[in-house]
C-alpha cells in the first residue's frame, strides 16, 4: 500500500489501462493529480494540473484518453468573504447557471 500527496477535497479517481496513468481530481483547490507507476517501484505524482475549484467528479473516455470533470462556481458568503457560502449541513452553494464540464486532454 502507498499514500500519495494530492489536493484537498478529492472526489474522483480513474485509471487509464492503456497508458497506466491514474488521475485523481481534487475540488478543494481545483487540481488534478497525474499519477504514474515508477520502475520497478511504487507510484508517484508525475504532474499536477490546475483545473477549477469545485471540479472533482471525473470520467475518462478510454478511446480518446480525455478526462471530463464537472464544476460550478461557488457562491460567495458575503462581499468580503474568503470562504464560499455553505448550505445547512456544510455543503457549498453554487451560482445558478454556472455548471460546466471541463475537458482535459488533446
């Protein structure tokens, strides 16, 4: 077993069998960790790609190797807010109409 440092608030992880790469999305800071096996040892974080804060649910198209991440713009808690607004229960609230799908790949 192995533990790697990735961004806060991870939600999704996919494995691309054709490339051997693992992708872990973290909505807390809007990053995507690209993880690869090392030879002959364990895995390592090869690269961190900046996406968008809140982009965490992830899907892989195994034919094109493109990644798809859902995201939305967090609603601010107030004019001078440094933290996003939260609903009862601690979940973030998002601006209406701000949903988007990010595409990562060629």
